[in-house]
C-alpha cells in the first residue's frame, strides 16, 4: 500500500497578482494562494467580482487587495503592478490568467 503526499506550499510573505481572479480558474488560484499565506492582488475587469473574491479571502484571515484591471490596456496593467508593490512592498508571483 502507498499513500500520495501532496507537497506543502508556503507563500507566507509573498505577494501574488492574479488577473481574471474575480471568477473561475483565476478566483480559485487567488483563493489557494491566500490559503497558503500569500498576499493576493485580485485583478479583474469587474470591480464587483474582484471585491467579492477579496471579501472571501479576508473573511478567512487572508490579505488581499482588489484592483479593477482591463488587461487589454497596458497602462492598467502597469498600474496593477505598481499598486501591488506599493501596497504589499514586493511582487513575487504574477499569474496572467485573464483572456483578451
């Protein structure tokens, strides 16, 4: 008999940006990163969807920032990165999940 052991992820003190994290796979990634200790910047074209994901993260003790972003606009992506660094002090992980 054998058992499968899942790796232990540790992202405490790391900051992650996840685009398209107001729903679907991006939301799942944001929640998982927060579960393992990351500060998460929730970027989505929908401010309401981003806020809902942030609410779930913070209600469970995580740290997150909602940042409405249209990834088809390079200036908005630049502002997203700047906000992540200014708010959390660094940017360690960037998941480009949103589609255009």
